[in-house]
């Protein structure tokens, strides 16, 4: 099992603090809730609606090539031979920042866009007095052995948990999986459990197996984040044992269908869940409290 890591290192953190692109473009968009910054093992990632807008490593900033080469019509999905002659490369990340953002948004999916509404609750100087924060996204663990097949040599790749929330008062981390209403993994004919239940059980196993490491690694990440953003994240001391579930993206007509998959305690197959049609006015505080309410 590969170690779970978080932390860019003090030198890279200090270097990023002085970068013009960070100071003039990315940091303001982090403070207004458009862009989310995540600390990775040895680098940082800036996200826009779930797309990695920029990565920052020892050699500086990088972005995906599909965001940096623009057809004359930004909304054009397919291009012709003639369009190739009009392709324009962005010469500067700073000067082309808005156009790179436009391109990245074209590749955003519905689940990632829904979750991005919580970016406004990321730790920034603007949010310094808040208690509940979004502190990470797309958290990847190496998958555990496939015990169902009784073969310890089999691996299933990686387990990727969508978001990580934090209570800065109780100093507890809470992992959460996000699903759009249309995602088939939340639906199954009775008495079967939907696929997401098995997925969440796997994530619970990851949390149990890596509990101490998760706490230690986010201590490092929070220290770096505070230096970078001028925030006051306290060192985490615990991790919620159960991965939460966040379901969204339905209208009033569709909402009635959700009643069929919740039990008498308003839980999703016995598991705490936050359900909301439109995430745009939702908050990390509401999600966190719903997922940790007493039984």
C-alpha cells in the first residue's frame, strides 16, 4: 500500500506565494469562490468546476494543452482543416487567463460543477472566521486488495473520494462522496443495494486503514495552506469514520422519486446523506451538519 501524502514542501510554498499569476489571478478567484486550491504530494492544483485549471510544481505553472490552444470560435466542439489555420496559442498564462478558464469550463461535468458551488467555503482570508471548510477534492487512495475474489494480488486501481470537509472548531475531517441525481450508482431495485453503498464501504475501509496518516498529512497541508493564504486552519485531530454521501441535481418532480431509496430515519440505506436539488446556495456547514447529525 502506497503511503498517502499531502504537502508541497516549504520551498515550493514560498515560491508560489510570490508568483504573479497566483497573486493577480488565482488568489482573487479563490477568494471569490471560483477557483479551489488543493495541496498534493509535492505540488499544488487549482480547480475550476472540477477541472484542473493549473498545476504548480518546481518548474512552475502548467495547464492542459486543450485549454491553451483556441479555435476562433470558443464554443466550437469540432474543427475543420481551415479552422486549424486560425488556432491561436496563448502566449502568457496571465494574459490568457480568462480564455483558459473559458476553455476549462467547456469540459466540466455535472457532478463536478455541482460540487464546485462549495468552493466559496474554502479557507481564505475572506472566510477566516468560519468554522466549516472545504479543504480538499478528488482525494486519491491506492485501492485495497480485492478480498471479494480471495486474491490478495488483485488491485482495482485507485479509490477517489470527491470532497473533504473540515470542522475547524472540533478539528475533525469528513470525507464525502458526491452524486448527481442522474447517476445510476444511487439507484437499484429493492431489495438490492445501489452500487454507491459498496463504494462508500470501500471508502470507510480506506479511512480506517489510513486514519493516523490522514491526520498527519493534513497537519502538514494545513500549515502550508495557512502560510500561503494567511488563514487559521487548526491542526486536525480526528477523521469521521464514515464517508458521507451528497446527492443533488434534481427538480421538484424528481424529488418524489428519492423517497423510495430513503429509510424511516431519512438515511440512505442506513447511511447519513445530504440531498438538495440546487447546490448553488448550499454550504459546507449545512452538508457537514447533515452528515454528522446524531442518530
